[in-house]
C-alpha cells in the first residue's frame, strides 16, 4: 500500500469515528451516555495497569502557587537537562542560578529503589470569555506522575516524600541568599555575596575539618533533633583577638550551608518583647549572629560606658539590684534587654520557633561573658581563633601570592613560633601592590615585620622585668 493511500484510509477511519461519536452524543439519552462512559472508564482502569497522579501549579481558592509543584520542578531540573529534548530556562525570583525545566508536553523517566516511573509536563489552556474586556489566555500547567499499580505503596509512602525533600533542598541551594540587619524590631536585607569559603580560610587544617564536619552533621540532623525532643539549633562561640577571622568564619559557614545571615544588633533592640519579635521573623536555614557580644550589651551585670572608676563601682551595685537588667545607653538610646531575655532567646521556649538555625556569638574577651550565657547547651561549640600559625600562613600565601612553597617559608615558620601576629596583619603584608609583583618581595616584607614585632616584644619583656 502506498503511503498516500495509507494516510487517506486513516483519515477516513478517524472521520467515521468522529461521526459516530457525534451521533452518540446527539441521539442517545444523557443517562445512557453517562452509564456507558462510567463503565468504559472502569473497564479501562481494570485493563490499564498504571496509576497517574497530577500536581497542578496553582491550587486552592486563592490560586497560590503550589509548593509541591515548585519542589517537583526543582527536583526534575537535573533529569530534564539530561533527558528532555525541549527545555525551558529561567532565573527564578530570589535565585542566583539558571533553573532548567521541562517544556510543555515533555516526559522524563526516573527510578527509585528499583521502581521505574515517569514524569510528564502538561498544560491546560482556557479560552478567554468573549464578553470580558481582558482576552488573556489562561494557562494552567501541571506535572503528571505515572507508575505501575503494584508500586503504589513505595511511591506514595517514600518516593514522593523524597522528591519534595530534594526539591526543597535544591531551592535553598540555588536561592539568592540575604544578609539581614535589624532596625528596632524590623529586619531589612541586602543580597549576601561574601566570597569567603572554608577552602580559602586561613586556619589550622584539622580545626577547619572539625568545624566543617560539625556543620554538615548539624544540617542533616533534623530527624535526630526531633527524636530527642530538642529544637533544631546549635550555638557557636567564636573568640579570639581582633583580626583573627571571626567574621570571615561566619561568612564561610553561611556559604558552606547555604544559609541566610541575620546580623542582630542588640543595642538597637528596645526590650525583650522586640527581641522575641525579631526571633520569630527569622527563617529556617539561617545563622543568627551577635558580633562582639561583650561590647553589645552588659552581660556581666556591670555597666561599661563610664567616665571614672568610682562611677563604675556605683553603677555595678545598681545593676545587681536590678537583677541582671541591662540598661545600656548608646547615642542617647536605651536598651532594656535583660540577660534572662537573651538566654530565653537562645534556648528558651521561643528558640524553638523555626528550625535548622545556628546562633553565633563572637567576642574578643571570652572571660568577660557571663558563664550562664556561654555554657554548653547554649553555646554548644566553643572555637578559639588565635594568632597566625604556619598552616594558616601557607593558606594566605596560596590565596594572595599563588605559591605553595618558597625558600623563605622556613624563616617565616620559625618566626611565627615566637611572634604573635594576626592573620589580618599577615594578609596585609602579602597583599600584592602591583599587577606583576614578585612574591619574594612580599615575603621579605612579612619577615621584616615579624622581626620587628619580635624585637618589640623582647624590649617590652625587659622593661616589665625591670618594673618587678
């Protein structure tokens, strides 16, 4: 049979079927048509061994975008990029990466625990009302999941939960993260674009690995925290001299986990009620930071901003009588946040609002903080960021000078054992001043600074011994 004759015959059959269907719709009673359609669907269901689940893009009376649809779209983005022949690409709102998804009427396969299934994208188009002033075509997209009925328990029990969880994780990874700061009881934000990572962080390798492992373990421990009945949060206390990289460490933590940052300025908070309000408005997967907490508010029951020693002693007594109340005046503003209010913020009932959050304190003087504030259970991890050692120096040399070894490294190693210098000061000497600067020039500059610091320390030591 010729190809043209075959198409003509197929067209004739289709036309005949359409004619029969039109006659059926016009002359058969509605009740009979309904019964025939009902039993025909049952027959198809009995013969057809597959189950289909449809996830619409918009659901509910208010036509809100379905979170399930968004999670499925994120989950299928990788599979779409490798299987689908027609793709859609876009940068979604609050995302920093290109998001790929299946174009309409595409299908991709998936496998879960040996079970094969298929995802198809579709779209329903509603014609505009001829009497309406607006003639926009209404498009309603959906994803349809198809699987064998024998696998119903696996798909409904674990697979769909897995898809939704993975889709949400991909969304968090791709989102445009934010840095928040508070003005009174309100948060404002900017895009968080700090480049710091643990790969470029100048510190001891073993300590760095310990921190990374702890953070990753925490981020995956949601079920564990739920099982033991604790809020999914963890406290970090970063302490050490100025310039040792505490703020850089926080940025690296946020970049590792993909969390938002909330930089909480306690002196801008009026009282405990405002503090609770700020906490409630923070999102999950975030890091709440209070930097230089020893300077932010008086957490030892003593006032800091004094003119004379006698006034300091008088106000210490007054502070104790107020049972730990914090009355700190800065630039004419008064904060009535109390120590008990801050402790409740960290691990009280209000701390369980939300989940997967880190609370990070930084201080230059850990000995000044109230022991109740930094005990284990509130600040779970105490991390000392100290002066620059040789391992930290090698990382700085790699970052700034793009070298991993040099004949001057030995001299620097010996000097670092005798001199206390912060990573920030070392970095300043290694910072290239010209586009084609010689690494040896900057290493010699560092050696000169270390030798000068060593001599100053020796002179100071001699003077101190004479005073004794």
